[in-house]
C-alpha cells in the first residue's frame, strides 16, 4: 500500500499525490458506498497501484480526518489564512470574526493576512487580533512584500485562503507561483474554460493551498448560541469573573459578567464583542436550546 493525499476529485476520479511525489488517478473501492464514506480533497489515503503506465490506482483506506468542511468540501484543513485589505475595500472585521469562530469550532489555526500595506499599514487591525491570540502577517502582494514570511508560516500545512473579493488573495497566490482565475486557482495552460472544483495546490515544503471564495458567504449555523462563547478564545481568561455559572456574556451588567467588564476595561476589543453579540442574536433564533 502507498500513502498519499487527495489533491483533486472530478467525476468519480481522485488524483492522489503519493508520498513518493507521483500523482495517481484513482477510483474509490465500492466498500466506501456501503460505509457511507465519500473521499474528499485533503483526505490522507492508502492506495494500491493497478497500472504503472498510465499511473492508476484504487483508494483502499481513508485515514482518520482531523476535520472536514462542507463548504468547500475538503478535509484536514490545518490553517485558514484570512486575507483582509487594510484599505480599498474597507476591512470587514465581522467576516474575520465569523471565520475565527468557524476555525475554533473545527480545530483550525487562523492567520490574519493584512494586505495592501502600501495604502495603509493596518497596525490597528493587527492590534485587535494579536490581543486575541491570533497571528498576523503584513503583505503588499503587488510588491511581493511579506509573502515569504507568510509562506514560512504555512509550510507543511494545508491552508485555505479566504477573504472578500478585491482584498488581494489572487495576488498573494500568484506570488506562490500559482496562476489565478476568477474564483479558481488554476494551473498554467489549463485552458480557456475551467471547471469549478476543489483542488489543493502544492507550494513546496510539504504545504498545500486552496482558494476558497465561498468562505466570504459563510453562514454559521452548526454552533449553538450557548457554545458560541467557547469560540471566542480571548474570553476564557476573563470568565472566572462571571458571577453566575453558564453566563453567556450577553445582556448582563459588568458587575455580574467578567467578559462585559473586560470589554468596558478595554481588555477585550469592542469590535470582537460586537461580533459576538451579533452572532449570538442570529444563532439563538435558529434552534431551541435548553
């Protein structure tokens, strides 16, 4: 058996990059249908080779997943690089906060990439997220600045790039040697017409990237209102000041809630708490929770 990772899946065929560096075109064994398992891009798998030329195989086993996402359909994401422009377009902090919640729920690291630093440095954005425990990188992708630092931070990881249109994701990925088309990352000479599908792209140092335009439309619905607080990592150190067990840090006075007090004292960024309350209001209407 040979181990590898699924880098692309189209029409029932899976393209597996093996540990030996070769890419095998594979079908999944019929047993996966009985087990109700669908292999996904990002899955680490074991394959058997059925033909050497062309290099073809069969997926025998899907190894245990670290996580798997529905949109985009991909497994084993290690990191989300949230790209935000310091200016033009204006920073969307609420999108960043939704993505950090999604990442915390799915055990995914987050790096905040502040691009277009030639227009505005963006130190105010970094200040917010550094205080909350998130790593930040400053880039000016059009000049190639900061890209090497970012590449080092995502080496050896499967990294999803997310962010609104116009923030410079495509320019950053171009600096990684990838050719980018609207909504897709594509290989050189792919052709005029592209088929939209999830694909991992090798950037060296055992790292892969995936462009994820759908993340900008992310709606969080698989988190209950009561567990939302656990996805704001900076809350944890102040919860011991809450007067009541199970405090949801919403609609309570500062004297009774450690989080509200920390916000009032400037220890938790106000924008983060505003995102928390906004998401809480949405989530509490989705389902009834005891």
